[in-house]
C-alpha cells in the first residue's frame, strides 16, 4: 500500500543533470507496478546529443529501476516523447514520436525536431519486450507519410461513447485528431487550438485535455471532441520554490488512480527544467516530478507548504 503524503519527501522522481534530461513522462500502473516511460536525453563526451524512449519501473514511487532504452541511438530518429500505453486486443501499444536532429551538439543553439518528425506505435505482449516502432498514418492511408507534415507528441484514447473507436491526438496545427478502429487505418478529424504534450482523460462524461503552453499546464474540456472550452487556472504547482523547474514546467501526464488502495488520487507526472529556461537547457537539467489531486482542480505535492 502506498501512502503518498507520508512516503514521498521530494516531488522529483528522476533528477536530471548537466549531461542528462528526463522529459515527457508517460505512466501506466499495472499489477501493482508503475511503468514510467519518458524521453531520455544524453549528452555524450564530444557534446553530441541523443534522444531515446526509455523505461523505469517502481512499486512505491520511491525506488526506480535504472533507465532501460527501448529505442536505438540515432540522431536521424531520436525516438522520444512517449504519449501513453493502451491495451488493444491481446497486446500493449505505446505511442511515441521521432525527433530528428542530425549532427546536433549541445554547443549549438537549441534545435528542435525537424520537418521529418512523425508519430509511431510500438507493441508488446508483456510490457517488457517491445517491437520496432511503426509509423502511424494518422492523416489517412491516401496521404504519403512524407507529405503528412511535422507532427509530435501523440496520445491515444478510446472514445467515451463508442466502444472500439480510438483517437490519436498529436501536435500539429494546435492539437490534431484522427480516429481508427484497428490502430492501422486512420481518418483525420480536424484540430483545435492547443499547446503541446497533450494528455486526455474522461471525467463526468466529458473529455479533459491537459496541454502545455509556453509554461505551465493548461486544461480544456469538451463533451464531444468538437466543442472545447478552456477551464481552470494555469497549473504551475510549486514552481516558484523549485530551482530545478524554474525554467519551465510542462508535459503533464495525468492518470486516474482514485480506485487504487493506498493511492486514491489523480496523479500528475511532469517534467521541470531549470534553473535556466528551455531556450538554454532543453537537453540537460530536466527532471520528472509528481503531484496529485482529488478533483483535477487543487494539486498537492511532497513538501507543499
């Protein structure tokens, strides 16, 4: 049994440093284990910067296994920003992106993923062994992937009203949405204004979308994925007291564990960069943190005063 307020002494779960960044968390709680997927960014001895999708696990949110890289060392791919893990059929599916930055070194001006950034799926029978990533044709089967445009930060969710209908949200023209019944053939369904790193839940028969503007976490709600309204205040948690996150708080992954004994909360995993902002420290000094809530309105964290 987990007692969040009693056991966690720090909001930091994975702590970055001058040559390491932990970004873009995605969390699955299954059979008593937290599976934490994230972007692992490493600065090598010659200053070259490589991104990976990596995995750590924990039973108590305190002790985490060392990062296990699930994707290859390749600056032309840089698989990263895992969105979430879903169960489909008899397999697990993880969505993620490529973030190509060939030839990039830390001494260069911060460079973001180029126009070849696309979204992908990996499959697993057991949450341990993962397939090679396969590109998602989210703009439809008739649109060549080369012409689909830059897209990052995918997230998967089953429709709240139509069982078996799946949505993929991804960063393109705000947040774009595509739907599928087999996770193979997708139909584009439009877009709405939004920041990046979208996470979507269903609460009280509404979709609740978390997204990342320039700093902090914003929220939108919709009854139907068409009509959206902004709600709540910008979420910045304890940023004013956190040098490790004073540059930016972003990339919230919220999971509903209110039904789990010893947790009983919504958990928010996020990453913070600091003390400089991400224009200077995008590829290092980023850490993954945690907060929790009973109602998605008021948030707490270890050490909150």
